[in-house]
C-alpha cells in the first residue's frame, strides 16, 4: 500500500471515529417529534408540524391555537400581525418581532412568531400563558401538556419549562462560543460549536502522528448562518495553515453556498498539513485537517 493510500485511509478511519461519537445523539434527536396534548386529548398535526426554533422554543401552527385552544384568531396580512382572542383576553403578535401585547400591555418574548412553509407559526409557551393556560413539559415522552379552563385551575402542577431541542442538550456538553472557553489542539484554538452554526470536531492519537481536526459548515439546522460559518472557518484555518493554502481552500469551499450544491473531494496541503474538502448533495461541507 503506497503512502498516499495510507494517508487517505487514515483520514477515513478518523472521520468514522468522530462520526460515531456524534451520530447517536444526533440521530436520536432527529427521530423525535413533539407531541402536544390539550386537557388529555392528543392533538393531530396532519401537515404543519410543531418544531423547535433557534431560540429553543416550541412553535405551533396558529391554526392549532384556534382549533385546540378554542380561541378566535385573526390574521392581518398588511401588518403581519396575528390577533388571538379568547374571552376577555386579547394577544397580538407580529411576525419577526419579539414585542407582543396582552390586553394592550406590551411584553417581550425571547423568540418571534414566524412563517415557515407558507404557514404562520407562533411560540406555544407565550400564547398559551397569555390565554391563561398551564404548560407542562414531560421530558421522558418529549411531549407538551396544556391545561385550560377548569383543568388549569384545578391542577396543582406548576408551569413547565419549554422543552429543549435534543441537539441543544447534546451541545451542552461541548465547548460553545460565548459560553465556554475555547479548546486547543496542536496549536488550533476553536469552539466545538460556534454561534454561526459551525461545528468542529478534533482528536489526536499518538502525538502528532494522527492529529485530526474537522470543521463542518452546516446547512440543515435552524439558526445557522452560512456567511458567518465561512468567516469562522477562514479564521480557524489561518491560525496554523499558511495563508496562500487557506485562500485556495476557502475559494473552493465558497463554491457551495446552497445545500443542494456538491463539492467533489479535493486535497490541499502546505508544508505541515494535509487538508481535504468535500460535500455531497444535500449535505454539509466537511473540511478535514491532519499532519502530513
């Protein structure tokens, strides 16, 4: 087996080790779907499904509010406002705005109502509480229980917390930009998770012989910013890789700006490092770095 084949095999093996470390948490998160019950009745979402937004809040289609909670809902396409009225309580939310009103009093959310797949979604917690409902989170079932009216009054249960995205729970054990200190691997200083969405995995085996670092530009997760990920990747590479090689790598990386683009596996190198860039159709961009 020649040296080049051995080098590629080494990269493949290290990639598999890192992937197996992350995959169980990610795959389990991807399979989970949010279940919603109102006064013991399971709510069906035949088309527009609840989802967790980038602020870690459960978003539900506004139609759910009218049909399941019994509220009157009005939509103003010009002002982009949703008005929810039930009894004497009136709540007004504006798409993309954190400020909302309850009976004319302005309040603040840490997320926003939004449009997704031509549907209007509203944050479950804020709308439910504005209507006097109680929200209870069952982490073992990944479900939200909502109690309204008499059921809410008779329940001794306190309002639950908004459920966390399993991906966010997985990230809690990692080095996160703005929350934890950077990790250092053979001169590279990095976060395992950047605010932009860039994810970096690193490992070293037998000293410098098998140092391996893999930044990944993500496309499929809510809240990721492609341009900021590109900037974070560029800054990471220039810490150790010579600038001319980093320029060539980034030029190639930027050829994929959409998830359905492809990048054939391409190798770069300077005096110290070998670098490979690859991205399949509908996949993230993987940059693998190792000692030559």
